[in-house]
């Protein structure tokens, strides 16, 4: 099952559509840079509006397949 994590939901106050495939969805209102890796450790998809990723962060997340901005 795909795990999707929205890292900064509070920054995008719009309704998002329901996804038609099986998934697990986790929302966080805000995410600091030190929280990115622990929150995305098991995720395949990250959604972010303001949270920035660097090369070290991406290297530590081998399960991550997609970042939606």
C-alpha cells in the first residue's frame, strides 16, 4: 500500500481530491527540517508546499518515489 505524507498541510488550505487507489495518508500541519526524514522514512510519496529538501535528505529516503510540490 502506498504511503503518502503531506508535510505542511496548514500552508495549503484547499480541499484535495480523494485518491482512487489504496493508500495510507498522513497529514502534518508543519514540518521542520529535522523532522523530514523521520516523517518520510516509510513514505513513497511526499507532498510539500514550503518544506525544502536537500541532497542529504533525499539520500536518506530510499523508499521515496515522488515529491509533489
